[in-house]
């Protein structure tokens, strides 16, 4: 979900002053992690609301923020998700022939995760043929979009100031 953030003329001037795209990307990654932690906290609250207190598995303990892979220094991807979710198909000849590269497949989770084996989280989030969806991740982002953008702007200015001070 990409959004344009406006009002960053001051930041663009700082980027020109910094000059190093790699340092700017590192600052953006740190800032986006701080911003997306707002979504993570909201998702944890949403998940705690329906988690079974008697069950040893806790979905809220498996909610994480992690950086996504990008090519080049122009983009930053930060994800909030549940450990034990989907995995990407590997790049090999069979997957290229079957046109699976870039797609994901579902796993059964892992008992070693902090919240246990919570592979069933996707049924709660997306629903199934017999159960309706009761999302907890998507509302966490949708309800906090303005706060995330404001936090990113604030944190990015701060991170750029730190990088410029190191010069």
C-alpha cells in the first residue's frame, strides 16, 4: 500500500546536502520501522482482543515488523505481519517454468515462534469457506494511516539530521 507523503521540501534539501543515497535509504528504513511499529502495536491490541486465554498459542506474540527486499536505493518496504505466514517461492528453473516466482505459498507455522504455532491466523484475518473474516491487521493500518505518515516524517527528519551531523 504506497502513499505519497507531501510537505517534505525541507527533507529534500537535507537529502541534497547529504548526497549519499545509501545513507538516506538507511535513515528511511529506520524511520519507516519506527512508523510501522504504530501499526504493529495496534495489531497486537486487536489480536489480544480475540486471543483465547486458555490456549498456549498467542497470535499477538508472533506479530512482527520487518523490512522487505527492494532493488536499488530509491525504495523502502516495511511490513507488519504474523510469523509463520507465507513464504516466497525460490528462484529456480522449475518455479520459473511454472511462473511461480514472486508468488507465495502457505506454511504450517513453527512451534519455535514466540507465540507458538499460529498458522491459523490467516483464517481469522481473511476468513475461509465456512468462516467470515474478522481482520485485525488491515484495520490496524487503515485506522493509523495519518499517525504513521506523521511519525515517518518526524523520524526521517530526525534521522537525516543525525546523518548530516556525522559529516
